[in-house]
């Protein structure tokens, strides 16, 4: 029997796959299931509990499939481990039942953009490809429906990789590493090691694409000496790179083929997106896509919502939704991409953030800060002597109004929270959606001349 902890997208998908395989299972959620998850499980005849874990029942299982959001220190997880039960991730559970090859993408920032871009490049080139992991529908749930493409592009968080045992990416990407999730890992060393496990099962037939940043990523690759072939990249040229930016061109060389695309023609802007495009281009070359098709795919890509997403302009002030920026390094990328003065909307559940890396950019780019959070103290402590005007609110509607009052035509209001969303919102999508809706409502009232 399989015990599945957590009834979200990954847990429900794992349960449906177990059902399709004829393996008995049950789902245990510490919170309350969504109405959709509850309906899916009921229709499939899968037993479940919500509002708490019955540990005795979990311990009757032969394997535990854990939601990545459940920390290893949770009592139910500790009980399973102490009982000698294997505790794995949904991707690990699904992997033996995949017929296609896996492209797995990790990093502190840019995972979603690079995952969606890689998927887009393959799909536009006519490759049979699916999308899963930490974005879109669960891999297990899709396998349960009989979906079996030749390739899978899987966004893979460190929380998911923690539960891998046999999963072998044909192509792995380690995009970058910056401070995040210190509340779970404690040290950067532990966090970096967790992500490096993405390459642990690779062989000489596989490829590891990684950023040479003279930091944690490069150090991990050097220490672990992975068996996979290596494809290092950076935006600055150096000997030995497989991809780089050269004279305003995106340039990649792999397997005897060269892709070279003018940056000016590409929709994704900023250094961080150059890194994302270099990594995705290398993956596409490894799959066997022709350089001309890669260029076409880069030109036609549209990024996901909540990542530097313009959501409206009111009185000459642009509003940008970057809700997916849940750590300071993501905010750094966003601020670097801003040419106009910024009214910064930030805040949420702090994960042990170090805001020092933002100080110079905040001094040069930010004219005011709106703390949208129940817990403004870390932001106030970090920036009260740097930013002259700081406001605090727990209302997204009020945050939009306050930000506009602090702005003037030509400014940008940037929602780039640097924190998790769980103090006021269900997730970063909910936060971004509510911000987008609040901007639309404010724009409508502004047109009508309302205060």
C-alpha cells in the first residue's frame, strides 16, 4: 500500500497514477483538500483523510510519497523514516513509468522561465514533449491519463530533488544558486548539495548544463565530478564555455552545431533571461533541434504570468507583476531590468532572507517601498535607513493605491516580494492574480475620476 502525504497537485496526481497501476493507496493531508482534489479522489474511489495525519495508518504503507512542501522534520515524515519506510517524491514515484526521456531543471531563480522556454523550443520544433514537475500538471497525473511523449521537461525544486532515488535526467540544468530556503536547509552548503543531486544518477550518455559563476554551482560541479558530459555557460565569454553572449548575440555550440541569435530580436530581456535562454538553447541542441528552429522558438516565446508581467498603466505609471520573485536574488534580477524609478511592493513570509545583496540596487532604483505583508519587520529593519518613504499594508488594493500615490508619471510600480506568499495569499499565483485584479480595478476607477 502507498501512503501519499499531501493532497495538492502532486499528491492527487500520484494517487491517480497508483490507481491506474492497480496499486492500493490512500491520501493524507494535514490541511483541507481543495474541492477539485476531493472530487477527483472520490470519483476514482481513492480513500483519503484531511485535517491531520493518522500516523498509524501511514506506517502500514510500503512506501510514502511526500508532497515537496512537507518538511522532512514533520512528525509524520520522521515516523515513516524511523520505521524504515522509503519516503520519495511524486517525480521519483512516476519516473519508472515514463517512456520518454527527462530534462530536469533546477536553480534558485529562472526555473519556471527556462522550463517553459525549453518546452516551447521542443514543441515548436515538432518534438513530442510534455511539461511537468513544479509547473503545470503533475507528471504522475499525466502518466495516469496515458500521456507518454518522447521527452519530458520537468521543473525540479530542491524540495522535489530531496525525494529522488533513481530518477536520471537525460539532460539536467543547474541554473544558479542564491540564498533561499534557509529555514529548511540551514546553510548554503546544504542547499547547494540538495540541488546538485539533480546530476547524481546521470551517466556518460547524459548532459549537465550549468552556470559558471565562480560560486556555488561551479564549486558543486567541481566537488562532485559528475559522470555526465558538461555544458557550462555564462553571459560573459570564457574558454571552455558551450554557450555565452558574444557581441549582442546569443551563442551556443554543442554536438558540432552552432546557434547564434541577435539578442535585440528576442522578447526576453535582462541578464537573467540571457542565462535562461543560453541554458534552454543548449538543451535544444542536445535534443537535436536545428539552430534555425531554435531561433524561431526563441523569437515566438511568451513568458509565464507573474514573472516581470506588465499588468497595466495608470496615469503614466506602469505596474509590473513579478510575484514569483520569492527571494532577494530574484528581486535583484527584476531591479536590474528596470530603467525607470521604482516603487517597490514587497513582503510576505520571510525565509531567513539576507537583504544585503539588494542594498546598492535599492539605493539606485527604489524611491519608495510598500510592504504588503503581516510581517514587515525584516523589510523595515533592512531598508528603513535606505528608502525615504515606506508604507505598510495587508491589503493588495491599498498597496496599489499607496504605490500610485508615491509615484509620478514615468515611474514603475514593481510587485517583487522577495518572500513567500503564505501570510496573506494561497501561493504566488494568487498574490499575482490579486495584484493584477487590483490594478485593473484601480485603473477603471481612475478613468471614472474616482479617488
